[in-house]
C-alpha cells in the first residue's frame, strides 16, 4: 500500500527547505494565471503578485534558477491560497451572523399575525390558535377545580384568590401575542441598537490589507519568507476562530427566534396554568415551558438573551476600530516575532470580548442557555477546539500519571510514606492554587492535604470522562484498595477505632470513619478529644459521608465552639435551610446533635413535624437543647427574631414580604407552643 | 421513666388551656407585675402568640425554666395543664376535677364549675383518655392533618351545619 503519510512529510520538508534556501521571485506569467482564476479564486492573490513584480519578466528566472524559482512559486501560491481562504471564511462568518441578527426581527419574528404582512408568521399564528383553544378548555377545568375547593373549604382563601386570577387570565389568554410581542419587540429594539451594522469588517480589511502588503513585497530579497508564512497562518487561524464565534452568535440569534416561536405558541396554556393552584400534579400535566413559572422564566431569559450578545458584538466592534496592525517583516526573526505578538494580542482582544459576551449571554438563558452552551461546547470539541482539547489531554495526562505514580510508588514504600507523600502533595497544591493554606509540617495538615489530594485527583478524572477519554463508569469507582478497606471497616467498632485509629492505613481509616459517622454521628464526633481532631473528623465526613450524615455533621458545626471558625457551609457545600429541609423527621431525631438543636437558625428551619418528632422520640440531651432556647442567649435570639418578623409584618412594605413574615411568625409561635410539652 | 411512659398533651389542649386562661383572666396578677409581658400581651388574641410571648418575654418564666423549677408555682395555665395530664393518664377521674381545680386556682366556684365542664366536654381530652400510650402520636398527627385540610368557615361546612 502506498504510504500517504510519508509522502506528506516529504512534500512538507521540500516546501520548507526550498522556502528557506531560495530568494523569492515570480514563476508564473500573468497570462497563465487568468484562466486559473475561473477555476479557483485564490489565484487572484498570485495574479496580484505577478502584476506587482514584473509579469513575464520573472519567467526568465525559471531558466537561471529553476529550483529557487519553483519553490518561490509554491510559497506564493500557498500564501495566496491561505489569504483568500481566510478572507472567504471570514466573509461567510460575517454574512451568517448579519443574516441571523436581521432575520430575527423580520421573517423569523414570532409576533406578526397579520396575514397581509411580509413578515407574517404562519407557523406561530396557526400553532397559537390551536393552543389557545386547548387553553380555553383547560380554563373550564380550572373553574371547576376552584368551585370544588370553595365548596369543600379546602384552601378556601387561596381558591377565592385564584378566582380573581382566573378572570384576569381568561381575558389575557386571548391577547398573549400582543403581550409577548411587546416584550420581544422591546428587547429586539435594544439588541438591534447594538448590532445595527452587524460585525464590523474593519479587522478583516485591516488584516487582509496588511497581508496583501506583506505579500506584495515577497519579491524583495530583504523579506523574511518564514515570517511571511507565519503571518499567513496566523491570519488563517484568526479567520477560523472568528468564523466559529460568528457562527455561535448566529446560532444563538436563530435559536432565540425559534424558541420564542415555541414560547409564543404555548403562551395561552402557560397563562392558563396560572389559574391552577400550585401542585406537583399540575406540573406533571403541564410540564416544562407549558407551566407558567417555567414559561415566564424562559420567555424573559430568551427575550433578553440578545441584549448582552448584541452589546458584546458592539464592544468587539469598538475594539476592532482601535486596531493598529504594524507587522515588521523587513528585519530578522526577532523583530518580526515582536511585532507579530503585539498584533496577535491586539487581534485577540475583540475575540475575547465576543467569547466572554457569548458566555454571559447564554448564562442569562438559564437552563435552556446551558443546553446551548453544551451544544456549543460539543461543536467546539469536534471542530476548532479539538486541538485545544488535545492539548488539555496531553497536559492533563502526564499530571494524572504523575499523581498516580506518586500515589502508587508511595504505596510501595509503606503506608506512612504514602500518607506523607499524598498529604504533602495535596497540601502543596492547595497552598499554591487553593484558598485554604495547609501546614503540611503537622500531622493534621497532612491529613487535610490527603483529602485535598483525593479531591484534585478526582477532577482530571472527571474531566477525562467528560471528554470521553476514559469510560464514564470508571469515575467515582472504588479502587481495589478502597473496596478492601470498606470490607475491613465492617468489623470495626467505636471502641476499636478510638483505641487503634493510629494503626489503620489511610483508606482503612477513611472507610471506618465513614461507617461510624453514618452509624452514630454524635458518638463519632464526641470521640474527638481536641478541636483539631473534631475539625479533621468533620472534614472526613464532608469528603466521604453520605448526604444525610453530611447534613447532620454540618448542622452540628453550628454553635459548636470546638468546630472552630472554618466556613463549614463551604466545606459541606450547603446551608442550614437546605440541610434541615432535606431531613425526614426520623433523620432529625437520629442525626441532629444537641449542639445543632440548640441553634435558633436550626430551630426556625425545623418543620412542626420534625420538632414534634424530637419532642416525642428524641433523647433527653436533644430535648434539653431545644428547651434551652427559651432561656439565656437562646431566648434573646428568639425574641429578636420575633421582633424582626413583627416589624416586617406591621410596617408598610411589599405584600409578599408581609405575608411571608406573617407565615414565619405563625410557624415560630406554633413551634414555641410545642415546647410546652417538654417544660 | 414515668414521664416517658405517660401520654403527652396535644397542641389542641395547650390552646384550649390558654383559651380558658384568657377567657377568665386567670393570669391577670402575674401579667400585671411584668411591664414588658403586659405590653407584649395587650390586645393579642391569637393563642399561639400569647403562649410564645409569655414563654419568651417573661424573665420570671425564663428563670424558672433555666432552673428547672415547676412553672405551676407561678402560672395558672401550667397548673391546669398538670391536672389535665393526670386526667389523660388516668391518674384522676372527671369527678376529681372540681376539687383539684378549686385547690389550684383562686377563683369563684362558678368559674371552677364552668372550667370543669369545659374540660369534661373537650373532645381532644376525651380521645386522649381513651387512647393507649403509643396511639397518642397518631391521634395528634391525625388531628393536625385534619386541621390542615378543612376550613370550618367553608361554604360546605356552613351548609352541613344548617342541614343538621
């Protein structure tokens, strides 16, 4: 079989060798090029060069210096090809973006229902008509639901309020295109004020002009052919990157229009769901954007998504207009490199503005924006970003291997050495790159370093799985050592652990701590003799525990003076509200330690059911902790909370805020009443 | 041990007791003595708010709780609560009520008689007397659920009352 790879290498070698060793001149006569232009436009560049440097006269060189002249010709052709290709790519990118921005307010506009109009949208008009009829039918069902609720007295007040909503919504349903159109047009006006002229082509012109200028000088002996060739490649690279970015923006604008079509079509049904009481069943019947909350959120996000996008395009244009490219190809490589780097940085600035603007825009797009971001990421992975990802892979691979190697080798020389090595590495990485400073000279510091090390080790593995470098299932899979440690931990009791904890290997210790904390958190934390040991145990739970244990351990850090000043919310990645609400009444009794129950914030977040579970089934220490809220500092905190809520309730302010304060005050009072059971 | 094995009063009964205290102004002397508490309770009709204000804003009550001293010594509501706890745990009967209340509350015999009748008629107390230990929680949670789901002022309920 003929080996194309070797042929490619030979051609490249010849090309570079000849370009470096021969002066640049002309090889083709102007007359020969003209017919070629009909076949392929890039030959226009060559024609320009020939015209500039003497036409047929150059052909004489072919006889005097055949090798040199041919090589110059190859270089010239390649340059012209690259230049023209880059220009075409840029022009196409610009054209796509301009068309996308323009069409979003013309034929892609979702709000023109006038059949005689040029921008009449048949799809949206028909779809909206069908959905409106369905929505009107849904309203009838809604009316029945409200009536039943009022008759049976189930949430009667709510049902009466809903009736008022019902009347308003029934009217509004028939005017949703006008309401949507008003918001869409408003956002379009803002967007178009930024992107009225599309993308400024001055950078393309600037770069292309500079390139032609350099190219026209190819015939003179004092030009650096390597430099010229590098500039050509840089230009091509810019063209490709900008094409990608322009296409992304174009997709964003087209996507916005299509999604707004869908949102306008389903708007009657979304408005209708506003009538129904909030219920998980209603959300199941009207999923996603057919339910008011999701629809409204998506609609607003997709309306305004064009504004940051338009603004970033506008800012990029401003940056482009300030570009002053001055590439020095007359001097040596060093001079040229300096001027080239400066030019590259200048050219990069508008692209950075565009890329940043794109990500800001899609982040404004909420969940659907994230999906677009995902698509963009995939497109980038498969196209322009392939090389970058490959670079990442190459950069990550030695790191992962090195870390794995250290871990593996350390294991071979004994547990102590391994723990020390991983702890120090983790600590060192955290000290250099993280916010937390770890003193690896102490045992506790190395321990913390080991948790960090595992965290850092996990990240490239997750990344590798994300980019399909390793099978997704392998991430988070236990190593053989960890499996053995988990097996070993099954037979270890609290007593054994407290007596022998120093003798266990790190994986064994981690597995035992995980098991014991899940078994009896209070006992596990009380076993810590010093504040440093308590911190270590808490961090161990944060790193390895299940969600329930993590929640309970986090809540235990509140009011626990031994837990130090660490930001535990950050360590456990949670807050009091989330932690308490994620626990069942049974969990609350089993997992919440007296320390956490003595905290007003925790008390406020407990539901009445959770509180009663503690009162009925909790330990004496737990009930005493809750009772202590009625005395001393606990009482002061509760009275302050009540006063604050009463102030919000009594002072003029937004109705929602007042209602919320009333509800919270009512809940707090009811919970305090329940404390009588344990007094 | 005994307290763990005994039946606990429900929220309903706590509110019932506070209702009686409010109706007959049984804690007037105690409230009058405490300026802050008096201010916090003036014009407050909501029973939950009254109870929580008493527990939070009275320094005397705070001190009693802190020192684990019996609140019956200072609060009539806690005296009634104690009597009802004895009642639901079958340590006393309805016949003993009048005498016990007379001993513990310094009011006229008519008021004592009226309170006795109210306690006797209270459905939550009756249910707790008849229930066994362990069933209490279930009863309480059922009460809470039914309270959540019905509104006594609803059109349906008004109609039912009229029919009856």
